[in-house]
C-alpha cells in the first residue's frame, strides 16, 4: 500500500469520525431541552421504589444542572453506537471480499443487538432488583435519599459494564474464527475464565456482590453461547 493510498484511507477515516461526532452533537442539542425528563426516566427504577416521603437530592450547587446535562451526553453516545458501527462497516467494506462481507454484516448487527440487550438488561432487570434490595435492608431510622450525581455515576458504570459484557459471544466467535485461539483451548480454560468473569464483574460494577453476580453469571452464560455458535476456520 503506497503513501497516497494510506493518506486517502486516513482522510476517509477522519471524515467518518467527524460525521459520528456531528451526529452525537446533534442528538445532544436535541436532548438538552428535555434533560429533566430524560433524567426522570433514567432515575425511575429508583424513584418507583423509594419509600413514601423519600426523594433524590443534590449535594452540590452545580448538580441540578450538570447531572442532567451529563446524562444527555451519555444518552447521545448510546444512541450513536449503531451509527458508529455502521460507519465502521462502511469504512471496512470496500476492502473485503464478498464472502467476508457476508460474514461481517451479521457480526455487526449482532454486536449492536447484544450491546443494546446488555443495556436493557441492566436498566430493566438488574437496577430494580439491586435498588429494591438496598432500600429494603436500610434501617428503619434511615431515610433513603440518593444524590443525583452519585446515582448517575452508578447507573452509567452499570449500563456500560453490561453493554460491553454482552459482547462476549462476538469476541469468542472472532477469536476462534480468526484462529487466534482454538476452541478446545477455551473449553479447557473454562474454570479459569469463570474466575476471570467474576474478577471483571468486581472491577466493572459498583462495589456490591449483587451487581457483580448479575454481571459475572451472564458473562459465563454468554461465553458458553459463543462456544456453541463457534467453529474453527
């Protein structure tokens, strides 16, 4: 590949990255007027189970403005992810053979669907269970009032952790398909990988055993799914 070809590829990559940033910026501007409504939706798993008389609070002067704004930017990033994968696909496709295109396209779709499934699982399943437990074990003398910034940091970390973790079947498939590792090797390494999943769960989720288990166990299951659908080249 000559220098002109490399330059043209870099120029195209820059153009596509600019498009992605513009798309995310537009989504952010559209979302800013609805920042309070978006925050209320994201906070609903906690707000719906708070005891009567309890509410969320802001312990910092700038939190009522910065927390919803930060959430708008995070939401714009999540919505941009499918477009990001599309631009990656369009950048890669000219250099792929026909059989490779038929292989990559379903893989890209699977990546988007799995990431979205991880986000949905974290929000609709994991968060309500975790919040209900922690509020339920609070002493009667304690009124639960969660800081809006702390809640946002908690849920962003949880959602991203689950979104990434749900990509394990794709990662497993690619490792085996590319010949980087043999399927039998992964099968033999299963006990060590299970321990690794629990360590990852501990590192990526908030410091409580329940969110760690909710992440580690699906990772194990998704790894088994990846093995099941994989075959060596």
